[in-house]
């Protein structure tokens, strides 16, 4: 009878420990997988153009567009803070 209660407490303690361990792992993974920046590409409803919105990118982030002959490229830059370096190259 005495060992029955001890076994029940041990199971509860193990369950609580496992729960806290899983929660700690989930929190650790969610913090380490945060997004540093974003590139959002929105196409016009008629399919003739699109808009690219870059937020918090670094010099390593790239957005490549493949254009056909006769395609027109219009670039508008809005800078809220920081520096901008824009390189457009083609053949």
C-alpha cells in the first residue's frame, strides 16, 4: 500500500518533468528559428507585373528576375533608414 502511493507520485513527477522538458525544447526551437528578414513577391491580378517588397535583408540576400526580350523593368526605391546598394545587370 505504501509503495503504491510512491509509484503514483513518481509517475506524476516524471510526467511533469517531461512536460517541462518538451516546453523548453519548443521555446528554444521557436526562438532560434526566427525570421531575420523577408522578401515578398506580389503579382498583379492581370498577370502583367509584380511587386517585390524586401525587409531587413543583408548583402547576401538576392532576388533574381529572369526577363524576356522587350520586358520593361521599373524600379522604385523607398528607404526608411540605413543604406541601399542596388545592382541591376543584364546581357
